[in-house]
C-alpha cells in the first residue's frame, strides 16, 4: 500500500499560508469595526471595544453583563451589521444634506435598531413627524441606489462625500 497523496494540497506550508491569510482578514475586519466605533453611543461602543479591541469572548462579556451569551452575540451581530449597512453608509456619505436630527434618526434606526416609538419619544416628535423624517431618508437612499451607489462600503471613510450634492 503505497503512500497516498492529494493533488493540489501543499501540505503544512499551504495550511500555514491559509491560516495566516485568515488571521489577516480577521484583523482587518476588526480594524474596520474599530474605526467606526465613534458612530455609536457609549454602551454599544464599549461592548464592541470589549470584543474587537480587548479580545474578550462573548461568554466573558455575558458574565460581566449578567446576560445570556446568545443575547450578547445577537446584540453584537446587529450592531456590526448596522454599522456596515448600505443604508447607513449612504446616510454617512450624504451627511451634509442631512440635519443633525436626521443623522441621529438614521443611526438609531439603521445601527441601533431602535423602535419608532422609542425614537419619537427620544426626539420629542410625534410618530407622524418621525415617519416623515424616515420617509425623507428613504427617498435619499433610493435615489442613491438607483444611481448605483448602494455599495457605499468604505466610501464614508474614504472621504467620498462628493457623491452627494
């Protein structure tokens, strides 16, 4: 029974290279998250810092917060998804066109996933007035999606604000 070799697999060196590239990708993802922490309120920012800067596990964070690990993991996923959502990226790109109220509503709606009732109470608006603000944001987002700029990605950090008039 001769030795069996798999073709296309370079052995230990190939495995080390793949592991190294995965580590690099993870490090870059963590750096992207950390670069956007200023956009969050303090409790959310601290939660993401605990994971991405201090390297704490979800279980350790859950123990500190006295919450279920699945609750902490869900909150982390929602925050990261919100930070990188195309809708919020468009709002960031066009922030010169938006009032501070609209930017606050965009952050609370797309990133923090706050309820409409909560946002209305926080901003001392009626639900109707809040819905008008959200409708204006939706119009802006749809205009940019039709212009082919829905994949804003890192454009908010690249200073590509010139896309918005």
